């Protein structure tokens, strides 16, 4: 099948669309993924501002929720339709849309609910294809965290690793998947990756910049000890996995409260401190697992200061990019959702209970039909491995 994966992360900086050819091989034991193309389409300025204005800790209205669900769905539809034309010669079989997370209802180690907006009917109408959406809720209903779903791809991709290995995703929130031979896998959110850095940039530039390009401002400063110690005292870091978090905890209010108590350093020192928070919390989270290799993906990999501090804190573990395994680090999450949609279509679970804490492994999502009648295949065997094959195009 050719499956289109579409998503937008915590930073809400645009719609990621990836096209993949996916096949089950060896009697269903192995998934073959051929990347066909990837691009990010920025939200329209007005929609971006409306999303930012509705994210925690902001209050909102049901009118705004309805407007966002519709407008996000429409812009996803346009981005997906463009991706099908550009990467799949106008022919695809399925769309898997994660949508935009607006709220993740977490209380300590318990997740009560999660809300992703982006009405899939708009995508189905624009493309004529069935759409798998609402990819997290089944795991939450089964007692899980609904995250990190990255573990679904990571475990298949890292299967057979000779040494303890971690996949690290650096979005707004950082999450890890740990694979060790002979032991159950583990996956969880470690804390903020870019969320606090982005909030600080909006603060110091009066909203003119949403991120620290190339880590330029952080490069000019040094971590402030008082602020760093205060931020690292956050109880979330000491919760045992499985655990997940989001802007509900690590949003602008978290930063504002810390600055009020610990004081506000210079702009460069502030950014350097927040980069160090990410580096310390990721390294501390992985240390008990004795990992030797850490393969990073996500927007945070484009911040060289963050990558330098992570490498220093993770040593002697090696820090590398997920590109090493054949998947573009920027595109990895969109390919993840394409994979989950493919698994759901074949009657297979889209999450891993050892990683999310669910009581069982549910099939992910709900299906919105396209213009043709739905014809589902027979359920397949659960795959144990995934390999990435370069496209001949």
C-alpha cells in the first residue's frame, strides 16, 4: 500500500506529510517501508495564531474548538492532497492523520484523555481515500498513556540491536524508546525538548521569534545555576515510567513561574539554561538503562547547541541521528503515523503496552471512509521487524 502519514507536533509549526510504500513480508513477520517523500507545509498565519491562542494554559470556547477542528482538517486536507500528487503520482491507498494535539489530560502517571483536532472528513473528501485518525485514544481507553506512540516504530526499527539502544525524539516534548535484548522495552516522555526554549524565545523577542535558530542565542550564554536547579526540581522528572507530559505542564506558565522564583537571567543565559534542562533530563532518564547508542530525531536535532550538550551529558553513550537507519529525522514522526495507519488497516495494534502502560494492545484509531466502499483486508500476523529500503525514484 501507499500510505500518507500526516501530523503536526507540539510546536504547531506546520503540517508534516510523508508518503511511504508499505508491505508485509515473510508471512507478516517483517514490514518493508520505502520512503517516497516528505515535506512540511506551514499553517496559514491566521490558523497558527488561533492554535497558539488555544494551547494550554489558555482558556477557550466550544466555538473555537469547532473552528479549529474544521480549519485544521481543511489545511491537513490540502497538504495531504499536495503530498499525494508530489510523491505518489496522484495515487495512494490510505491516509493516517494524527492531527494537532490541543490537550493531553495527564495527572501524574495517569492519563484520563487526549484531544487531537483536525476533522478527517475534510481529508477524505479532498482525496477520496479512507482516513485513519484519532490514533491515541484507544490506548488511553485501554489504560495507557496514549504516548509515546513512537515506540511502535522504534521497536520494529531497532529490533536486533546488539547493544542497549535508545531512540530519542526531540519535538516540543522529548521522548525515548529503550531497547535491550532479553528485557521488556521501555518508552516515555522525559520532559521538555523545545517547549521551554520556544516559550523563552517568544518572551525575549516579544513574540517576534518562535524558536532559537541554530541555537544562536543559547550559544552566547551560560546556564544560570539557580534557575537550573529550580527547574530540575520539577517532580515529573522523578516519576517512574510509563509517563507522558505536554504543554499542560511544560508550557509558558511553567517558565514564568520559575523566573518569578529564581529570577530572570540575561537572554543568552536563559536560553542556555533551558537547553541544559533538556540535556540533563534526557541523560538522567536514560542512565539507568545503560544505553550505548542514542539515535535522535525531531526538530531539536537542528539546534547544534542542544546536540552538543546532549552528547556531553550522554557520554560515554554515542549520540547519532536516526538518519543512520534510513529515516530522515525530520520526517520520522510522519512515517510513524503512516505505519500506524497501515497496521490499523490490517487489524494490528498501534501501540505497545510495555511502553504506554495499557492493559492490552488495541488497534489504533477510527476510520473515515473515502468515496469508495470500505474493503478491509484479512487481519495479518503481528510483525517483529521493520526495514527501510531506499526508493528507486
